[in-house]
């Protein structure tokens, strides 16, 4: 019973929560429709002909409902596709870092430090992708993951994530040419790198393919027309209750439409967008944990870390 009570309290807290909801975005429109309903209810007792039941067929409920459902489903498809792409990036990044850490042989003392630098570059790809999707410049998040020379070079690039992918591909190819990787290991790593670039392209496809403007305009026009026509339909039955009821109905409809607007671009910084900062920080922690493994721990896991002789 205690667990049920906690769930009920959580439900009520969420029901009255304003931060992260669409209330701030739709409140002006809701108030406009509510006050318009109050105005109609004031005019009705004076015999002014404001009761027009014929308006009930102006925008059929079924048509408006289907448009709103299509609008919300389209936006959620974009949101869910973005989440799947970032889930793929998380898995691919983990696999790539594991391959580099385990498979790349260390023939010289400095090879380990170079390997660690490139492991952090893999994480830097995720951070750079996040900034790229948000149209933000490279910042100190990336500076902490690479040397100053590369960071300065990255600031001059038009497409930082793609530049980092080039550096990673160049690293594994150079390791292969030095005999630190077999051709099969190189092939596996290049496939993982290709998958990371595929995620980049998929996210850009979502970002650069907005909902058609004509459709977005039309749904707004229909919503406004419907909500402003409601008082003329309801005033004969509700009288002074027309304003609050119209506000309630408009809150429902505008809220559904606003949710679609909130989630159609899932890569921003709004509360309802994907938690890209948390995902990137998780990847960073995963890689730092991997780097912290000592050679003795790796050998206990069944991997030989003796560097091959020159």
C-alpha cells in the first residue's frame, strides 16, 4: 500500500508540474480563447445573436482530431528515430573503444598514451555531434578531450564531427601499417567508424527535414478557427460557463499541438528533448573506466597485453 501511495503522489506531482510541460507555451492562446468565450457569454443575455449552432460543422471534430494525431505521431516518430540513432551511437562507441583498447598492440612506451588520446577522441565525436546538432561552436567540453593543436584545428572546421572521424580512421590505418593491427581487426574498426558516421547522417536528416510549413500553418489556422467558434456553439447551454469550458477545450487541443512542436526537433536543450548531455557524459565515464583497467586486470580477463617484439 505504501508503494501505491507513493505512485499516486508522484502522479499528482507530475499532473501539477509546470516546468517541462507545454503550459507556458500555450497559456496565452488558452487565455485568449477563454476571454473570448467570456465576451460571448456577456453579450448573450442582451439578446445579441451570438448563438450559432451551425458553426459546429465548420471544422468537424473528426477532421481536427485526425490532423492533431497525425501531427503528434509525426513529431514522435522523429523523436524516437533520434533516440534510436543515439542508442546506436552509444553501442558503437563502446564497441569501438573496446576494440581499440584490446586489439591495438603497444610496441613503444608512447603507444599507450596515443591509444588513450584516440579513445577520448571517440568520445569527442559524440560531444562534437551534440554541438553540431545544436548549431553550437566547439567549446571546452571538446578541449578537455584532445590536445590544444587539434582543438585549435577543430575550431576552424565547418564539420567538427566529420573531422574527428577522419582522425580516428587515420589512426587505425596508421596502426595497421605499423603492424599493430591485423587486416581483420582494421576492417572491424572501420565498419564501426562507418556506423558512427551513419548515425551522424541520420541525425542530420532529422534536423534538416522539418515538418512542411504549409501543414504547420494549416493546423494552426484550423485550431484557432475551431477554438474561436466554440463559444458561439456553447453559449446557449452554458451561459456564464462558456469561457471556462472553452479555455479547457482549447487547453487540450493547443497542448497536443504544442507537444508536437516540442519533440519534433529532439536534439535541443529543452526539457522534452533528448538528454544528449547525459548520454555524452555517460560515454565519457565508460571510456575513463576502461582506461583505468590495469594490464594485470586485462590479463585476468583473458587478454594478453605483452607488446610484440620489434
